[in-house]
């Protein structure tokens, strides 16, 4: 997709601590998908390309419209 980044490691480089495609939350690797219906602002903010402003918008949408269905 547009804006997607694929990391191609250099020969001899050490892999990222989060692993391929992994995200870290509070210094620990995230274990599986994050539920947008129960995620906290801090959990959303820890996701790649989600900053505090977008995390707040997600929470506001969830408050106004209820649970995400898809």
C-alpha cells in the first residue's frame, strides 16, 4: 500500500528487536493484533504511524459511534 515500508537488512546487520513486522509496546513485543474496541490511548499511540492526535481521533470516534464492526 502507499506509504508501506519494507526493511531489507544489510548483510551482517543485526535484526530489529521487534522482529519482522513486529511492534513494541512499552519495550515488549506486542503479542498479536490489537483490538480497536478496547485499546487504550497509550496502546494506540505505540503503533507505527499512529501518533497521539490519531489515537485521540480513534477514541473519539469509538465514543460517538460505538464499537468498530470491521
